C-alpha cells in the first residue's frame, strides 16, 4: 500500500496533559498486522457523563449498534470503559460480528469491573472481516496493570489505519473560577464524508457537565466541525465521536449548555473539535492541497453547507485543484448541481484574493497567470457568494490525486 506522509503532518504530536478521571493503555493484539499497536482501552471514573454521535450510514457495524445502546445505560458506581481496535471494522459480519462485540464487552467487564452493556466499543479497518475477539480480550489483564493517564499519543497511534500521522488536540477553559482541560484524539484519512461525526474521535474533559448538556454541545458543534469536512464523499459504517466528562475539576456543574458560564468551555471544545477535523482533511489519502470553501449569500446556512459540500465532493473540482488548474467553470457546475437555490447571474467565485467569475461570466479583472500562481500554494481558499440571502457556511476538503487511487486500490493487500 502506498501511503506517503502527508505534507501537512505536524513535526510532533501535541502535548496532551493527563486529565483527572481518565487513564488508558494500548497493546499489540495482532488483529490484522503483527508488530503494531492496534488496541486501546480508556477508563473513565465512575460518574463520568458521556455523549456520542454515530454514523447515519444504513449499514453500520455491530460496535456502533452496541455503543448507541450503551449511552442509555447507567453505569452506577462502575467505571465507563471504551475499547477501540484497528485492523478490522467488524462491519457486515453477521452474528459472528455481534458475538465478537458481546465477547469484548464481557471480557473487559470481567477484568476491569462494571456492566458489559455499559461498555463503548469501536472498530476500524477493513469492512466484511470478522473480529477475533479472543485476540482482544487476551490483552485486557496486562493492560489493566499498565493503565496510565498520560497515554494519549500512544492511543492516537493505536487507532490509526491509513492515517500517516497521529492526531490530537488540547485546550483549557474557565468555568467560573475553575480551569478545566479538554483533550481529543481522532483517526481518519479516507472514507471521510461524515453525516454525524467522523471516523473515530474521542474527547475527554475533567469538567462537570450533565449528560444532556454534554449531548447538546456535541451535537451542535459536530455540524460546523466534523460534519463540515470531506475527503472523498464516502460516509463510514463505523463513524463515532464520543465526549466524556469526568466532573473532577470541581467546577459548578453545567446544566445549561447555552448559559454564560459555559461559553468559554463551549468555545474551547469547538477549537479542539475543529482542530481534529481539519487534521483529518490534511491527512486525506493522497492529499497535496488543503482547501477551504466559504459559501456566503445563500438562502440559509443549511443550503450554504450543502452547496459547499457539493463543490468539495466534486471529483472534477478536486482533480483540477490537484493539477493546479484554476478551473472556475467546474466550481460553477458543482454549485448548480447541488439542488439548492442559486442564480447564475448573481454568482461570484473567488480564488484567494482573486475574483474569477461574477455576474454570470469571467471577471474582466481576472488574469489566468494570477490564478495559476495562486494554485501553487499548498492551502487554497475558494469563495462562493450566491447573493441570495444571509446563509453562510465553511467546509474543508483536499484535492484528489493518484495517491488516493494507489492507497484504495491496494487497501486489503
């Protein structure tokens, strides 16, 4: 499999500090490959609030079904446990796959304590291949002895598949007079067009927040972060994003996600989620360009987002960007095919500081040499003004190169 490092890969993984109420361990379970970590266990203290968003793909994996149910289970005085493996997605594996999830949940509950039905499980990798749960459960006793609060980088690496770098982000916020910390990790590189979340993402905080407030924040912020990125227009069968709050920072509990005292936390959470989402795009399979598409003047925000994603998912737009071709006609095409309100003669298309097209034709002030020069940049900004209303949205994508074909044509070998 050809999987060259992303040109946007950071020089180092960010320093994610320990967070009170959480510890973790990784292991080499040999799910698919020998000699690499492919298993992560996260343990959250009793009383931790948990929220999650999951794929809307109609063929979800057994781990997604299991974890959705676990959200409504009261763990009582037991820890909340998360188990993630890479190598196989355990999707479309029938009863064997469902049994593997149950065996994994029972196995970790036997070792760590708690109810198996309260365990959160995720798997990522090849679809259609069952998970050998015995390889996973065999690691739990040793992992329990190695649990550590500072294992975030190792965790991010354990859940990777075609990712070329581990992805993490951190932030602090004030709730009243109390400082709280937020850490997050995510995996994702291909099969990225979330319709709720993105691939696998886990965010932890020591803030004290009710489950309902946590859920509302996560759902709201997902729309403008994870649900506003795309690499290849394909929504995974395993997409999961979870947000866990241990409540050990000592702040006055947040019960209303929109109150003034929660604003700083909300903004810090958004910064972590957006950072992680953009890292996924920058590690898009075979990507050489990072593209920001800002849509303004739409009839409403939802329409703007749909138009932005139509452009971001267009193979013709994405290959033009890969070829450093300022082909504004393809952008106009993608706007028009979105099925959203648009009027040709009101449309304006910009490329960075350059206006390419306006009022239904090529801008008289545009010079092809300027567009060609701009397209050599690694980061590209496209602007689309519909001049119909106040709706706006920003979406992020990458170009489509031969590297994407190389990776995905050879993925199962």
